[in-house]
């Protein structure tokens, strides 16, 4: 999409967006937020109830799990960039439809182009589908995937831990591994 040439412009465009029907039921659109300094961008699915209410990504229960996993890896949430595949909450937290993902894809593409993350951490199957056209999070998680000169690291969605607390360990181990890869490669991810 022409004109999405700074993060502020992307955030303003997201906040005013009427490209799909989700704009009719949202309280707030939820642009990405955080810092690109660490070189990591996290991409989730779509805002939930708390995010819709506050206009910020991952501020509910799933966000708490993500923040905790980051802290266990020694990383502060403010040092990473966090966004979603779809920027408005789907009614009743249903999965976003393909058409909604497609309507919103320009914003995610612009965030990636502007931030130039060294690694994009994909959180769960919806983001995996949007970014890699795949829905095999269980087999893809915990390792680097390269596509079209971008580097991805898929892991489970933090909300999965709410349904199966044993998955907290999986998420935490994956996130530790992600930052170990980032720290150890001197800018070259093999
Ligand atoms: N789940 C997501 O995928 N994104 C959010 O922002 C919150 C919950």
C-alpha cells in the first residue's frame, strides 16, 4: 500500500482503517507497538477483548504469558516489537477469516519493511498461515525458517498455555532459544 512510510503513518492508518467488516465491531484498532532495537518482531493472531478495549497488543492473559516468557529469557517486553496478523478484534475472538487477513496484510508487510527485523517470531497457526502459508505449528515450532530473504522462528501461541499449562515450558524454551540464536550469530543467521 502506497504511503505507509513510517511506523507512525502505519499506526494512524490502522487506527482509521475500514478495509474490512471488523472495523464495525471494534472498540479500538490495535496497531503494533514496541521497539525494533532487539531485532525481534513478534506476530500474533488478532486482538482479544482486552486489546480491543485498550488499543494495545497482548495486554490480556495471553499477553501476560508472553511477557513472562520474555522475562524468563532475560528480555524486557519494551525492547521487542509486538504486532498481530489482523489489527481488529474478530467478534467473540473467532479466528480471523482469510479475507480479513488479506485486507490487513499491507500493514504487517509495512511493519516488516520498516522495522527490518532480524527474526520474526510467529506466534501460533494463524500468523504461520499468514506469513508462511502453512498451518503446521507443531512441526515447525522452535526452529528457523527462511523465506523470501526473511528469517522466521515459529512457536506456539501464548494463549495455548491457558488451555494446556504444560505448554508454558515449550513457549519459554522456544523464546530462550530465539534470543540465544539472536545473540550468538553476530548478525548472520544460519
Ligand atoms: N492474542 C493475540 O494473538 N494477539 C493479541 O494481541 C492478544 C491475544
